[in-house]
C-alpha cells in the first residue's frame, strides 16, 4: 500500500484585483494552509498574477516550502 510522505501544489493564479489576492491569502491563513508566494506581478489592467506553492490536503510539506 502506498502512503504519501509529503505533498505540495505549485500554482500560477490570476486574480482580478489586489483585494481578491489578499482574500485568497487570508483564506489560506484562516484554514492554516502552509504556503509560499514565489512571484507576484501587477498587470496594467489591475489584475495580479501570483505564483504560489501551497500545502496539499494538510499533508506534510517536507522541504518544498523551504
């Protein structure tokens, strides 16, 4: 039987506004999800593109977020 030792998701997300990005971060903090912002770029139209590494289903993140 296999067991997951550690897991992490790497995402690139586009948010319509800085407020939406802040709400996303607040949600992860509220749900105690470990994360790391790898990049954040404001776009001319007011949107935000952000790279995020985040914990998957509360599994251990190992060295992914170091």
